[in-house]
C-alpha cells in the first residue's frame, strides 16, 4: 500500500508540474537574452524546482522554459546596475508549485486516513508523539552525518548525545502508545505524510530510514524551495514597499511643483492687477 500510494502521489504531482516536453534549440538560446519571457526566472535566481529536485523521486524532468548558466551569469552582472524585479516571477512560480504540493499532501493524508485502521483521538495523539520524536531523531542524525562529513567530530558527538536523549523519549512514547491498544494493532505500520516533501513515514521506521529521509536530497530540496519562497516573499514585499514610497514621493513632488507654479501664477496676476 505504501509503494502504491507513494507512486500515485508522485504521478499526480508530475502531471501538474510537467506538461508535454517542449525544447528550445541551441540556436534559439544564442539569440535570446535573460530578460526574454522564454527564460526561466527561477533558474536565473537559482531556485527552479526542476533543478533543485533533479535526481530525486520527484524529479520533474526538463523545465519548459530555458535554463542556461550563461544567461544566469549575464543576469547577475546586469542586476548590479538595474533591478529587473525577477523575484516576483520566481515567487509566483514557487508559490504555485508549493501550493499544489500542499494540496496533494492533504489528499494523500485523507486517503491514508481512509485506508488505515481508525483509532481514537487519544491514541492518535500518542502515535503523533512517536512520529514527532522520529522526526527529531531523523533530523539530528542527518545533522550528525553532515558534521562528520565536514570533519567536525566534537560537535557531531554533542549532537549524538541529543540523539540518545531523543531515543529514550521515543522508547517511552512507544511504550505509552503500545499500552493504549491491542498488540495486533500496535504491530501494524502506521503511516503519515511528511508535511515538507509529501513522502510517507512509518511509525516504526528505524534510525537509518529516518536519517535517509530527513537528510535526503528530496526532503532537503523541499526545505530549500520553501525557505527560498519565504525569502522571495520578504524581498518582494520590501521592494514593493520601496516602490510605493518612491511613487508617493514623486507624487508629492509633483503636487509641490504644481502648488509652486500656481503660487507663482497667482503672484504674477496680482502684480499685473496692481500695475493696472
């Protein structure tokens, strides 16, 4: 069931974000500029999901818009002197992508609820506590592996101590959960959908599986996309506020100039009347 539902989620996800292939030849790439509508603005800002999720279970294939590192280099040079406001295009792209992912996550969660054995709210809360500790352990183990790869042995050991504490809490939570239901029901694998990347996680997943998930390219890729979306939202909001302030300033300057012209005109008319 797990593989089947996962495949359905991935298939449906691809159907939304991967339309029929459309290629742009090398000669076309040579003619266009980075500002062309055919160029992927998310790629220029190094955040296109087609790039970030490449090689993962949710590999989206080739983006319909042009991806070219040379065009990105041209943009990075030109953007030092001019604001092209491509952050807005990229934000809209990532918002649409994440919104669709979240919708499909909700569908998967509902489907999961229909296929798994129904449990009481009290037992569900106890199971959720185990899931939360699984997530904590998975993230910590992924951090341990990264620190070890970076050669930071001392810090890695400190994080490993946190892992051991989390494991103790997990065993206690599992005992509470086990005692709340029949043994036959406890042995059944309870799944949940990861809120970040939509992958399926099991209540009884071991440490290796947890570390592979939370330190995997798919999960980290979705974190990168979500964090980039938040960054783009802040940038767009700041730039829009700045533009609004500039427009307000220009309007006030025009109104001040018009008042000054009117004042001079009235002064000239008064002077003319006085001499008459």
